[in-house]
C-alpha cells in the first residue's frame, strides 16, 4: 500500500521516513497529528479530491484508535471519498490477546481523565460494567493511574503492557502495587496499555 500511494500522511515524518527507507520506498510524507489537524486535514482532503491517493499512518498502532485520524476519516467519508482500511497492529487488541484474561466482552476507554476526581469517577463507572477494561496511558501519568486503579479495583492482578510490537516490548501481570514498585525501579518509559480483569 505504501508503495502505491502518492503521499503518506503521518504523525512524525522522521519516524515514517525511517520505515519507508527500511523498505526502500520513496514517497513524500506530510505530518498529520493532533495539533495540526485543522490545517492539514483540509490540505489532505483537497489532494484526495484532486485524485491523489494518501495513506494515513501513525507512529504506533492503528490510525483512528486514540488518535486524530478519525477526523480525517470522518471528513473524507462526508465528502464521498472512499476510505480503505489496512489491518495492522492495535495496542488494545495486541494486549488483550497476550493478557490471558477473558476477552469475549471488553470495553476500551482510551486515556482516562487527567484530573484525579474525574479519573476515579470514570474508573468507578468502568468497574460497574463488570467486563474486562482496556486503557491507554502515558509514561508521566502511569503511576497516578495505577494508584487510582488500586483504590477503585483493589489489589487485583492487572496486565501492564509497554511498547507493544516494538523492540522493548514488555507484558507483565501483577497487582497495581507490584507494578508501581517495578516501574519505580525501572522508570516509566514508552506507551502503556493496561488490561483490568472483570470482577467475578
């Protein structure tokens, strides 16, 4: 697909160029990320309406999943521009498949609210659903999120997955307290996916 398109829209052009170079693909790239969607979205749509083909990629995972790619997809569909999905890695499905937890029913809630009260309230609402919960978290908020999970869910064993499908992939099942201790020693790096088991 990347060889066939006219342009590759991506979060970080440096990372994507490294990927393209690895596969000896020489296509122009254009940045498209959370802080430039208002200007780049219309630019990409104009190119599509002119008959150009554009691939949308992210640094990790699948475009549109906890990512501003959904805006471009929505606007393209509204203009009658076809959107062709290409299956690829998504951290939430990857983490679920390796967690060893029930995944016949689950809820994905992306990133929790930043404010402690709202974060706790959201976790309480998720606990009431009685299903497996999948969350994303950044390295600078992982400790606060693990503390909040411990307060709401107790010392249940949860899966913390880091840097899925990348060189330093790590998937660990432990209590929130054990995760906090481990991350305190090693430092929190990379993007995290958390899988919380449903209450039995």
